[in-house]
């Protein structure tokens, strides 16, 4: 078993856009929330914030970068660093009030679950 590595997924379009996720569960949570398996823009999953430095050059190749990082101290610090060095926008506003996209999805499901007596 090796160490963590960045995961890249090529989108179906040639949009020049990329979505950057902190973790793979966050990426899958956004797909689940929007009931899709199709990815138009490219996707980069860091799998660890320690890999941020290794992705900056690649991100500069895109005309638009959206960051889906965690709303914790480490995620916010990485976001500030990335926007300063690369540019891009904070997409975590999608799940403001939650730790990350997975936490947002879990709470969305809990709101919609109905318990039935058997």
C-alpha cells in the first residue's frame, strides 16, 4: 500500500473548468445530492490537504477553479492559500453550516427520512 495521491477525473466536456474536492466522499456526496453520475467539468480530489502544493501548477491550466474544501480550520487555510496562489472561487458556500459536503448530504437525508411502523 502506498501513500495518498491526488485523484483526477476527466469531465465529459471541454469546459476549461475544474472542481477541487478535499476528499472522495465529498465528491460522491455532491454527485448523490444532485442525483447524477455524469461529470461535465474536470475533477481533482486531493485525498489529503498535504497534497495541495502538488496540484497548484495543474490548477493554473484551468480558466475556472471551484474549491469544495472542508469548513474547518485546515480547509479554510488551504482555501485561502489556493485562492492567493492560483485563483478560483470558494464553492463550499453550497454546504455552509456543515463541516463538509458529506455532512451536508447526511443532514439532507435525515430531514427527508420518514419512519414507518411495521
